[in-house]
C-alpha cells in the first residue's frame, strides 16, 4: 500500500526537510506527500525549500501542497510592490515582522517584486485545503461559525482558535499546522479518540528555544506513524 505523509510548516529549514525526506521517509513514487504550507520565512532558505519541492514534482513524486499565511504575505507583497518605486507597501512592512528579510535574502533580492515569477505562480497554485478519505488537510483551521466552512479560505490560512463541527466536515478529522504545539500534545492528539483534529506543527524554528519544540514533523496517515526530525539548520 502506498504511504501518505503529511508535513507541516517547514519555514525555510531546507536541510531539516532533506534529512526528513531522504533519511526518515525515503518515499517511493507510489507514495503521496502532502505539505501544509509555510515553506518560507523564519528559517534560512525559503527559496531552497520551494526549489526542493518543485524538483520532487518534476521527478514524478506525488505532491499535494497548501498555501500558508506566509505565502499569502509574500504573494500580496509581490503584487503591491509592482506599483512602488521606493517605499514599502503596508503588507511588505507587516511581512517583515514575520520573516520577509530572511526570505528575500534566500532569493537574492531586496524587493518582493524581484522574486522570479514562477515562484509566485507556484505559490498561487497551492490549494487552500485537501480532502482525503478520512481527513481534511488545511494550513491553519476552518471557520465553523458559518454554514459551509469550505467557503472561508482566509480562515484556512489564518485561524488560530476553532472548534470542529464534525457534521460540517462529513465526519472527517482535520489535520493542520500554523500554530506550534508541544511534542507530547501532538502525541496526545494521535493517541486519543477525543479530538476531531490533529495539530502537527512543532515549531521547527524553535530549536533550543523551547523545550518540546524544534522538530519538523511527518505523519503517515495509513499507520499513523509520527516522525520528529530535529532541526539541523540552526
């Protein structure tokens, strides 16, 4: 049976991603790899992360990928920067609070508009959610305060607090990243039947900053095997 791996927020940690993929997961081209967004910012090489995933796609690996809020910042800063010669847009300034400088450096540019178009196109082609047999994959969460939570794509990128209405998901469990949670809590989500979601982001960029954090996670959906790859970029 083909394996189905879900990998959350990578945040520019390309060496950690390579270690996870090439040493731990070692996927075949029959396996499926799902990435939950936030490929850029915070870590040193957002461009390298995207290049690596694009190269896997080109080699014929089965890749599904979502758009995260950090890609949202990048795409919108790119669009707004087209109309400015010297000053920074409001969203560019806001993005700088969350890692823009590191990301722009990885692309070898100083302005968002200088990022090569095909990277922006790749981000724009990311999905807001992926629905599987027993799971719904989103970057952040869903808005269950409306009749159809699939209509609110902004919440899929930005939600932090939400209570799952299992009737609105068709009985499917949500798997998401976005907000880092402690490793033992991720294990609890997997071991307990009392949760309608699995928060999978362990804050890979927190290495040596917070106990119980600092790993890039991967979850195999058929066996529910969890892999924690420590950060090797910092």
